[in-house]
């Protein structure tokens, strides 16, 4: 009695080069073996410029590494500022000192984030322009 095989079994046999493939297209009858040469020649016509891809990947990696390095420096600086803020806040004696400490910290944080953030974006744009050229 013949074996009943589902689509998954057929695909698996085709992938392994099982008997179903050999029976379906014998080599001399214009089966799949005749098309192997055509596929190989088509693949050889496609030229992959590996050095250009490598340069592109390397430039992208360098760009992301520089952006990450800048972001980590900004984060470290912000954490240091937060620690200093907490110390100053703990040393405050009056409500006016507390308010002044909070306002100073807010002003310092915003100016640093916007200043450093815009510098980071400018460096990214400049790096992108130089890698495209």
C-alpha cells in the first residue's frame, strides 16, 4: 500500500533530495538538472560588491558607536548632576533654599540636555554627510 505523505513530508523529501524528486524529474527528460546550469550562470552575472558593502557596514557601525558613546557620556554626566543635586537638596535648611536648589537643577539639566543633544545630532549629521560623499 502506498505511503500517504502530507505537504510537509513532500517538502522535506525535496529538501533532502529524496525519491520523489528523482521520480518527478528524471535527468534526461528536461527535469530540474537542466535548469541547474541556467541558475548558476544567472548567479554568476550578479556581481556583489563586497568591499562596498563592508565599507558601508563599517561606516554605519562607527556612526552608531560614536552616537552611543556620546549618549553614555551625557547619561553619566546627568547622573553625576543628580547626585550633586540630592546632596545640595539634603543640605538645604530653608524652603527658599530648597526652591532655589530645584530651580538651579532644572535649569542646569535642561540646558545640558539641549546643548549636548544638539551637538550629538550635529555630529551624526556631519558623519552621515561625510559617509555619503
